[in-house]
C-alpha cells in the first residue's frame, strides 16, 4: 500500500511541476483577467487592519502580492 501512495505522490508532484510555470498566465487568460479584478476588489473591501497578513493556501501568492501593492 505504501508503494502505491508513493507512486501517486510522485505522479501528482510531476503534474503540478509541469503546470506551475504557466499557472498564472493560464489563470489570467482563462478567466479573462477576472481573477485580477476580484483580487483588487478584495483588497479594497477587506483592508488590512494591523499586523501581518496571512494568506492561507496561497498558491502562487497573487492575493498576498496584491495586498502588498495596495499598501
């Protein structure tokens, strides 16, 4: 069973490694840049009060970077 899980993990890592470099480009393209607009909207509607911002499940960090640009 452990060998099966190890092979699945390797396969999943390869899949993500294969798309990682193109993820942001494809996300912007396929969403017609709506993803950029909703992040700007989020930073306006939910401003940072005080202290650091924690972006859980950040992916490529686009939301955290948008907050950085907004401050």
